[in-house]
C-alpha cells in the first residue's frame, strides 16, 4: 500500500535511517554522549543505543514519540538498557520534551547533545522554524542537530495520501529545507541528497538516486546572538 501510493518511499525511509546511523557514529567519535531521537518510532535494530553500544562508546538516549502504543512498546524494548528512556510527548513542544521527568533523568542540560530528526519533520506543519529554535535555544556549545527532509521538487505523489513514517507529508521546497540549517555550522559535505552524506559503503551500492528526493545534513549549533 505504502509503495503503491508513493513509489520509492520505502527506499527513502531506509536511506534516512541509514543517514541517522552515520550521523550518530560521527557524533560518538567526536565525544557526544547523549542523544534525543525525536519522532523515533520503535527503537529496533540500528537504533541509537545499539549503535552506541556497538561503537564501544556508551551513550544516554531518549526516544520521543506521540503514539501511545509505540511508546509503550518502546519502553518495554529499552527497559533493561541503562540510561535510556522512551517518552510520550509531542516533539512540537520542545519545553515539554526537554523538561519531561524522564528526559531530565537521562540528559544533562550542561553537556553537548545530539538531536536527531530523521523521519519526523515531514509530518510537522509550520511554523517549523519555531519548533527547531525551541531545541536550539536549550542546547549548549558542542551540540549538534541532524536533519533529513524530503523536498517537493520531484516528489512522486501529491503528499496527501501517504502513510507510515511520513503521514501526512508536509511538502517543502528545497530552499525551505535548506533554511532549516540556518543556525547550524554544517559538517562537510553540507546539505546533500541523503544517500550521499558520508556513505560508509561502496558508492555503487549507496549513491543511487531515490525517486523520493530527500536532503540531509548535520550541523553544530550556532548560539543565538
């Protein structure tokens, strides 16, 4: 059903999750040890806490979702994982997310934080900039924000009937998507097609243009002046 509505969307979702993994590994190598995964869904294979464990660099992780059933399952899945929580909160309310009792028990506000938005932004309506600012304003120097977002240019569907991770899709232009990084100092190669952000497998396997155009990037937070 999903693939018939928007050809290529499964490939796009897979590529965004792969991007998230690469971004997490990059941040772990640079000393970031706590993560906030917004719109996380179920923390299955390749989730942040698993990536951290596999890297030998333990991290503190909070998964955020607004679906009660998803969060109930997520809590069960991470119940034995140290310094890891799943909370039921709307990511559009940064204060509620960051001030949630379980978030505060896991995340130290005085240490660098990696905020991950690999799947959720296409379902967040405007004003999206205010939502992002709510997180950026609370993140200390050395924090990073990882984003992935499809663009309307080349979109194979009308954005109104999709289901799954992007339901409903809020279509934004490439220029609007690029603007999401305005307060970030971008990590090379900058904002690029999601499959081309620091691929860790041979290019002939990953650099295949997806029918659903998705831009991705990772940036260090630039404090507001």
